C-alpha cells in the first residue's frame, strides 16, 4: 500500500485538490506499532515476520487487499511467479506481498518492491526481520507519475499492486505509472478494497486503457472477498488490431 501525504491546508492551498470532499469511508482504528507473524493458514513455513508502524503513513499497516493478494499468489500462481524474470510491486508499504511471495515461492529473480521515501526504512526493517529469505528482495523509492527508476525493469513480467486505490487525486498518477510499466508480456495483479464510490471510477479508467479481467473466487474465500469489498483484477496491455 502506497503512502501519499496530503499537505496541510493553508490559505495558499485552500482551493487545491486536497480541499475536495473525497467521500472517504471510515477507516479502521489504527494499530499501535507492533510486530506480527503471518503464515497464510500454513502456506508460509517459517511464517513471515512483519513490523507495522503508522508513524510515517498508512502504508505501514497491513490492509485487507495486501493479505488477499499475497494469499491468492501463494495458493494459485506459484509456477508463474517462479518462472518470472522480473517482478515489481507498487505501493508496497511495509512489503507484505513482496516478502510473502519471496519467502513462500522463492522466485529465481529478485523482487523489487517500491513506495515513497517515508516507507523505505520500514521496508528495509522487514527484510532484516526475515533472515530465511533466499530470493533477493530490493526496496526502492518510486513516486507514481515519475519516470521509471533505472533499477527497475521497464516492463516487468509480473507487476503487483495492493490497496493502491485510496486517494482520488493520485488516480491519474497511478494510471500513468501502470501505462509506463505494463508492456506486451506484463501481467499485473491489482487488488484493492472499495472504500468509496470514487474507487470504481478508477477501475473504469483502467478498463479504457488496458485489458482487465476480474478474478472471482468461489466458496468461503470468495464470500470473504465480497463481504470485505475486496476486488482483484488481472491487467494486461490491450492488443491493437491491425486493419488490412
């Protein structure tokens, strides 16, 4: 989950985009800083150890979409993750998704997980908390809308994003970042929890720009996704038809 800090409202920016009514749904009560074990019902052995700390922003806490995406990848996408030659995560927060698949699936390529500068120390801390990691997990700074950092694959095989849809003024920046990174062979797993009506407007724009397939889980897991208003999409570059 990425972290974007809105500026304090002053006379100079009173009419800025941050002054808009974003129809935010109430967020859960924030946790105190703590360290948590996560094993995804036994899929991770040893379990993943994660420190949660909201001191630098909301990305420092575990959120439902990250848990859902990591669990889905661990259960169903092991072969695809292991075969990938490049993996990038956007808005990683403390690194739950990247670290979980590194620990549980052990892909042969490094995993680059990215967020804004305030999250960098937490990302590094969570790497050190898990000495059993074999796959290199590399944290870096990536501000949405900015040029793709030279350390990342221009068009990674696998692109991951969990709980990146939460701040409406950042939607154009996120969409531009997806355009920059999703290439002909890229598969993007994009998971978010719907908290307000505006969130679905991003999905509409995403469908205009890309080929988007919703993942519909069945059984108890599917019921939990629907109950928690969590959505998972597989996003690919649109195939342009050549007229003859």
